[in-house]
C-alpha cells in the first residue's frame, strides 16, 4: 500500500495514526505515517520518528535530531466518561459535545441512567463502574470524571480509571473528602504514583458553583491536561495562545 492510499484509508476511518512531516534540514518534506494499532510504518521520513507516536496526543510540532517535525494526529475524538447521572454529569456531557468529544454516562442505578436524565450522553451504561470501564476499554484518549459521593461507587471507579490509560481522571468532593478518598484508594491497593494522577477536587479555580460552571471548570482542566498546558492565565504564559493541533 502506498503512503497516499494509507492516508486516505486513515482519513476515512477512526483508527489512531500520526503523520510526521520533516519541516527543515536535509530531509525537509519527507513523511512517515505511523499506524500503531496495526504496527505499520510507511514513508521515507526518519524511522526513529515512530518512537514518538505514544507521546503525541494532539497535532503539534516536535523536535527530532535537531530538526522540527510536524506531527499530524488522526483518529477518534477525545471521549468523556462521567460516573453519575446527575445534573453536573449532564452539564459535562453537553459541554464536551460542544468540544466535539464523544460522551458517555455510567451509573449503576438503572432508574437514573436514562436518556431523559442525561440527554447529552451519546452512550449510557447502566452498570457498576469497574464493569462499565471494562466494557468501554478506557484508553489514552479518554477523560473520566467521577461525580458520585459514595465509596462503594467512587473507589472502584477511581481505582479502575487510575490504572487505565485515561489521560485525565477527576473527582468531585471537598478537600477533606478527597483526603479520605485517597486513604480508601491506598487501602484498595493503589500506589502513590497512581493516586497522584487523580485531579481532586476536579477543575480549575474559577469559583464555580452551578453545574454548568462546574462543567466549564472541569472541562477546562481536562483540556489543559490534554494540551500539556498548566491551565493558568494566558497573560502569565510565555507559550503560544493556541495549542498546535
């Protein structure tokens, strides 16, 4: 298969792939297409670029052997999985849809896990979180937000999410509740390194109160993590305003 044919196939599907294009130096213009799900590499670009594919989450410029390379990322859009069919869950799903993300709501309570209660969830899974996550196969393009306030839901959900490849794991709750939750996670066998991945209380410090405001706060933090940004005020940042896509 030629590079052009493979690119056309990638563009029409939803598999993850990265097209690297050398921007300067003696190999300027050379390309390398990496399709990690197939273990396939095509093109005349430096073969060593394939080792970068797991570190590239969004299209961006990377440095390789002293030259700039544009990494164009193809694949499924990010996915938001909320645990808890509550008002904030609906607000999160509505906001994520506006970002172009796929939305999923998980709740073990079948009477709450309904399209009427969470209309912005494109997929609803009425199951215990660990069972639901096994079915959903959380991956590097998934953000998980736990909205419940009950250890029997929270601990299994967070344990499974923190041990997955999800790029963001957040949970609501006061700082006292977060400290207690971390103790429960330690008791459940998680390591300190795994627990350190937890964003709790979830969200950026914008003084959010309503479900909609809370959703803005959490989605902003998740987007910052996805983009590799700190999430602070732009006027205090030396980085480009717009993240490379």
